[in-house]
């Protein structure tokens, strides 16, 4: 009877040890699977009309849009930028 109990505890210890050693691998595989499922449900599309960029996001049956209007006309030069940022005249220092 004592041999059966000792064998049972040895087998239980081996199973517990295997479970502890296998946990990181199994949890990593599970998380990779879950993340791939989440990514497959996500979709984004970018559309440009004139100077407006529209990004459409679709995720989990919900859709929303982000519109960005870009105006890339430069209205000042580097000297004006330095003057507004630091309050110093760039030409006086010989920078530009």
C-alpha cells in the first residue's frame, strides 16, 4: 500500500513538473492564436481626395472614419521659424 501511495505522489510530481515547464510554451501559443484572430477581424482603408485623407477602420462589426485635411503650403522660411521658436534673429548669428 505504501508503494502505491509513493508511486502516486511521484507520478503527481512528474505531471506537476511537466505542467510548470510546459506553461510558457502553451501560453505563448494560445496568445499567438488569439492575437491572430483579433488581427484578422481588423481592417483599415486609406482614401485620398484632393487634400483630404480619409482612413476607414473596421473592427468587430463596427466602422468609423477619420478625416484629415492637409494643407502643405509653406508660408514662412527657416529664419522666421527660428525667430518664432527662440526669439533670435538667425542672420545676426550667421546661422543662415
